[in-house]
């Protein structure tokens, strides 16, 4: 199957009432783990690459690895997505490379650290939409700022400092025409999200529900959605790791989100933990091993297991064969003739 539009994937998820995991990749083994899980659970999937991933793997390697996945698994719809684009240029280069979807994270300035003004965010996001839609490419925007820092990207802090204002979310969706809207509800990137199991004082699910009620047809995106399971933390620490005690986003809260308009769920940290735990275990218990396949295979298997579990929990499992892919050129026509709407339905306050 050719790479598909993320808009199509999310529209279908909305019809089916499920969420789609967006999993970060940096290398071949992570792509293989995702595809094995997608095949096992018959799930459509979003494979995403950050700027850091593109720099680490080099654009063309990454693009061709994901293309190889689409050739090897023709029955699985795959959207290839730029995660946290920091500028118009980053998004443009992803589109030129062949990504079918981009995130313009205009919540932060180009340095990826400093929060922008609302007007700056609208302006840069709108510019990306104007470039992407005529090319059939999906755009995700972000309003509000997540906490934490990953690989130098992020505003830092707890995640509660810049939660999304619902009035701004409505105006942002209207003025930018984005296909998907990431909102900040108290989560952070990385392993250290919460110091205890989160309740409503730190994870603002009420805010998410309020935004969904105001924008009932807008595809919402939850970033920083790793659950950071204790079992994965324990494996890392059992074999010489030094993770401090921490809590992520409970899967049941994500499922509540999915019942309230969340269609894309970003997960990276859980897979990083699974991979690291598996590699540590081999190197710690079998120090004589030096063939990378001896630890990369268990690492790939561990990520496969986490991804398959999330696919089932998010509800995307079993939906791979529900629809035929629409060519990206047809998606472009849909934006042009208005059959793919870019104006949100807004409900009264
Ligand atoms: O948004 C954060 C993702 O986990 C990607 O992280 O920028 O370290 O590749 P990264
Ligand atoms: P986690 O760090 O919670 O996995 O979040 C990943 C993410 O939001 C990527 O954009
Ligand atoms: Zn993110």
C-alpha cells in the first residue's frame, strides 16, 4: 500500500471511534517493531520522525526504510509524519522528502524552547497549511505548550505552565485550518511526567473534554502519552539502570481521551524504555556477548510487545482493512474543492 494521508487515517478513526498510536522512530529496528505489531494486530499506523531522528538517521535512510515498510506490508495503512516541526522550512523539507503529514509546532519558537505568542503560532501554522494542503499533506498544529525537554526540544517545566485555553483552541483551529490539533493538558515529554499517579490536579482531562465539546469534529492529539509502566522501569533498573521513580499517563485516561475526540496518541518514551531494558538485560546477564543481533533482536521484540499492546488499548487493532487508501493527489483535490473540510464545527459555549 502506498503511504497514506494522516487525514484519511484520522477521519477513519473518528468514524470508528478509536485512536491511532503515533510511534517515534530513529532506526530500522524500531520501524520493524512497529510493523510487526501492526501486522499482528491488523492496525493502521502513524510512524513519526522528529528533527533529531531525521538528523540521526539521515533523511533518505529514514524515508526509504518507511517506504520499505509500506512495500513489505501492503495491507497496512501507514502515514509518515514529521513530529514537532520547528519551522516552515522543516515542514517544507519533510514534504519534499515524501512525508504524508507534518506537525508545525508553532507553540514554540524555532529554537524549540521559547513559547511563542498566539499570533506567531497562527501565522506560521497557517503558512504550513497553505503549503501542505495543495500537496495533499496533512497538518497538525499545537496550541498550549507541553512540559519537559527531549533532545533539546521543549519548554521544560511541569506541563501545567501553559495548558491550552479553550477559546484560543477554537480560534486557532478556525484561523489555521489544521487537520489535527495537539493540546496541552499537563503532560510532558520524556519519562519524568508525574511524581505520583496523576489525578485531575495535574492531568487536565476536564480541559480536554471542554475543548472537545467546543470543537466536536476536530481530531485532537495527545503528546507526551507514554504510560511509563513500572514493569519497564524495573527491568532497566534491575540491570544496572538508574531511573528515578516516576509516573506516566495511565492508559485509562488516554482511553477517556479517545472517547472525547483524541485520535492521535504520541508514544516514544515507553518504547525507549523497552529497548533499553532489553539491551541492558542481555549485556548485564551475558557479558560475553558482542554480536549486536544478540541484543538488538530482544530490543526489537520488546518494542513490538509494547506497540502491539498500545494498538489494542487505543482501539486501532483490527481496522487496517477497513478502507482503501486515497491517493495523495486526490486528497489535494479534496482540500481544493472543499470536500475535505478545514473549518472546524464550533459548538456554542
Ligand atoms: O517529542 C519528542 C519525541 O519523543 C522525540 O524525541 O526529539 O529526542 O527525537 P527526540
Ligand atoms: P512521550 O515522551 O510521552 O513518549 O511522548 C512522545 C511525544 O509526544 C512525541 O511527540
Ligand atoms: Zn510530542
